[in-house]
């Protein structure tokens, strides 16, 4: 028991310092290349923080634990908005730029709905996986075409010292490695503890594993919010949800098609869509998420976990 607690704490430490290093490297790189910080959050940071979901879901699917795999994605996407962005907003109000409100968030809602439609036959097959990866490709192309930050007034030619650039890249890589190891430590111990308590496989995926694999997003977004890097915080959440669905489920669908528990359509799938709409509404009406909105999102997280446990 002492060893499990020690590994759990070590994982949390890695998550904290890994997220801090990753945000510093990502933010500095965005400034050097005059790239919109939200694009860094939507792509590099999101891909890095979605790595645990990809590894856990793929391994779970290969091992025949489909409940953990799909539960991990549904739970992670709800947790990313309700808990990750909620806590970030409580720490410091998160503002959301117009382009994110009008394009990136609606695209996330659209992809979430497409994912549910593809899963309505209670399976994820290779065709579904290919469709999801195509939508990911469209998103990445859009990110590349809109990466340039035209609002900072900086000239096209910016001094980029090789030593500073190498340092930023090193920080990003080191942060990704620390986040991956930290999440792996936390998730493994969480699964062991939850299994010992007799919880169902699907609920473990929705709650314990999803929370564990979302810790990189939580740590990264919280640190970004505290440092005033709201664009990275929002971009991380929106981008991670897109990567979770398109990349993780796309890869799982292609390499290991699996069945989906039909009971998930009664609450978990609709709630994932609902929480996306809540974020979209807050962003449209308030141009961001304030502390009050953050508390509402956190409250919705507890409702989600409670109902999932009861059902």
C-alpha cells in the first residue's frame, strides 16, 4: 500500500513539473514564430496531453477491455471541459477569442456529435476510424493555415536565436515525457485501487482512468491559466477533445475494432454533447469562462460522476 501511494505521489509531481515546463516552452515558441498561442494549445500541447488517452485506450482495446477504452474517451472529454477548464477559470478568468468561439468550439461540438452518430450501432469499426482521422486531418490543415498571429504587430522577420529555440523544443519534449510517465503512474495505481473496490470496468474508464489520463490537461491548463496564458488553456481543452475522438478512437477503430456498451447512449454520450454546448454558450455570451462559470462546470462534473456511478 505504501508503494502504491509513493508511485501515485511521484506521478503527481511529474505531472506538475512536466506541465509547467511544457507551457513555458510552448508559450515561448508561439512568441518566437508569431503563432497564435491558441494554435499551439490546439495542436502541440493537445497532442502531448492526449498521449495518455491514446496509450491507455489502445492498450485497453487490445486487451479486450473495451469498456475502459470508450469510457476513458467519454469521461476525458467531459472532464476536460467540466473539471479542467472549470478549475482553470476559478484560478483565473479565462477569456476566449472570437475565432475560437466561431470556429474551433463549434468544430469540437460537431466532431463530438459525429462520434456519437458513428457509435450508434454500438461499435467502432475501421470505416469509423478512417472517417475520424479524415476529420482530424481537416482540423490540422485548418490549424496550419490559421497559425499566423496577425494581431501582435510583430514583423514577419523575427529574431530566433538557435539556442533559445533549442531550449524551447527541449522543454516541450521534456514536458511531454514527464507528463506521459506521470499519467502512467497515476492511472495504473488508480485502476488497481478501483478494481479492489469492485467498481465496474466501464465506470472505471469513465471516472478513474478518465480522470487519470486527463491529469496532464488539468495540470497544463491550470498552470497556463495561472500564468495568464488563457489561449493555451482553452486551446488545450478544445484540442484535446478533438484529438481524443479523432486520433485516439480513429486509431483504435482501425487497429482494433470493438463493441460499445449500448447503455452509454442513455447518459454518457448525451452528456458529452451537452457539456460541449454549455462551453459554447458560455463562450458566445460571456466571451470566456469566469469564476462563476468555472464553478458551474465543476458542479456539472460531480453530477456526471454521480449519475454514471448510480447507472
